[in-house]
C-alpha cells in the first residue's frame, strides 16, 4: 500500500519538539508521541529481504505496534477480525451506542481508567439485566464493547459501541431465544438503568477516594459540590441509541474492521500541513441532521491538533475491546458451537486458537507474522538480515525502503 502523502507522524516530527517545550505531558502521552515518530524508521531497526525469484531487495523498518499509531492499526484489525470470524452466528446483529453526558466526560478525562472502566461495567450490566428480564427478551446474551473517546473533530467524547447477536440462550441453556425482528431491546429502558448504575458506581468511586480532580474541576473535591454536579444528571436523559440492524455477518465484520482498532484520526483524513496549521476532513453530524452539508474540512494550529490527538491516549494496560456474557469466557468457542447446534446452523471452518483476553478483555497488539510479496514480480521474499534499532543494514545493496 502506498504511503499517504501526509501522516500524523509527519505532524509530530515537524512540530513535536516545539510542543514538548511548551506543554507538560503524561508519561503515556510521551510514550505515544515517541512511538509514532519512530514508527517504521531506522530508530526501531528493521530487516532486509530479497525476492527468491528476481533478487529484488527491500529494507523494511520495524513498526512501533503502539495501539494509538494510525500506521499500525490496520494490521492489528486484520488479525483481530480473523479471530472474530469464528464467533459469528447466522442471526441478525444489532449495534448500540452508550454515551456519557458532557459533565461526566469532562470528569472522565482526569480519571480515565476509573471512569472508562465504569462505563464498560455499567453498560454491560445494563444490557445483561434488561435482556434477562422475561418482559423483554428473557435470555442470556453475549456482546462485544469497543471504547471510542473522540468525536469526528477529535474532541473528547467517550462512548461505547456495542455489537450483539439478536437473541440469546434461555436460562436453562436449552434453546435460542430470538428478539423481535428489527428490535433488540427498548433504548429508553436501557438508558434509565444505565444512568442509575453509572451514577451509583461513580458515587462509590468518589466515596472510596478513587477519583482525583484538579484545574477547573478542583472544587469537586468537596462532597457538596460533587453532589450538586450529579443532581441534574439524575433527571437528565442519557443517550443510548440503537442503529439499524446489520445486513448479515459480512456486514458485521465490515463494521468491526472500521471501528475496533480505529484511532482518534486516520492518516487518510489528513489534507494538508502548512503555515495555517493542519487541515483534515471531518463529519458534522448536527449539520447532517439539519439536511445541510456535513462532510467538511477543519484547520487547526499544529499545537491544537497535537493536543486533541493526545487527549485520547489510554492508560497503560487499559483494554478498549471487551467481550461479555456468552462471548466472555475462555469457553467461548464451545459456547458458540453449542448455539449453532441449537439453532441448527452449519459449523464453520475450524476456529483459530484463542489469543488474548482469557476472559472479557483482549490485547490490541497485532501479530507480526506476515511476509510481503515482491513488489516487482510477486515472488516470495526471503529474510536476508536483521539490523538493530538505530543502526544501518550491513548488506550492501541498492534497496528499496518500504515504509508503507
């Protein structure tokens, strides 16, 4: 694949040092900046490969494999999707979104691990509770949650995308209970329970001293101020909405390919970097709702672009993709096979070995076991030499450097 004409790495390389001189960053943000700037450069080392057919040589520098790097997430998504194919069932799939109100989102930025984690727990308990209620579905369900923390303009907007089969197992596990066609669960009921569970969890975090506040939120360290902030949120409508059902398993995979390993902005959305700043494409959903032009471009100063990009750095070890219910346990493959038998579906090809979660969460890291074909003749590339970070290859060849 050809390298985009402009990448996030280019912006960080040109303006990163000046930004660091004027701003204090967390250790995680520094790590992300360093990884993206070094990705697929000599700083990380690499290897020399040569075609077994035409002897064409190529240098390929190592990738940083950081989950916030726009370059690395395409390969990570392909690996993840290969594993998820074995989990798909021949039933309709539904897509729900759980969003935090703005005051909570502001608090979340200063308490990412605690509040994002609570978002996962409250949404998962909400879905499992309402789905198990005989008045709604009366079944045990399974679903996958993906955390996004950004809007299209890279502003801080934490929300969960949830993908779930349209049904679940009966309490005794003997039969598959399908939801009504085109309708999974009532979003108004989901919204109210989600609000109650999240606010109860947030109060518990506050009571145990697990939330920190500083800057504009410093007054929330006072219990009365914290309670006053929560009071209107107990009456407000929280946004939980369901999108149209997917067209089939292939549509589910296509969606997951776009959403699971997405970062705050893809390199493909970048338009230009010049004296005015950084210009990128974005979607104005409010304009879309009003029937106006909603595919737009925005120009930010380089420093503001970097600031917004770094808003979305997750805490070390925090899993942004998690599986729940029927999809959560280490026996997921057995559960899927049993459900297929119950609904008389054909068994798919042998599932790949489970890698990652060991339960609800799984790693975002890609595998690095793919060898490219020769760009000249399509032949098999053979490894000639590996060279260490910061060094040059010893092989004396007129090589093509692959940074794609």
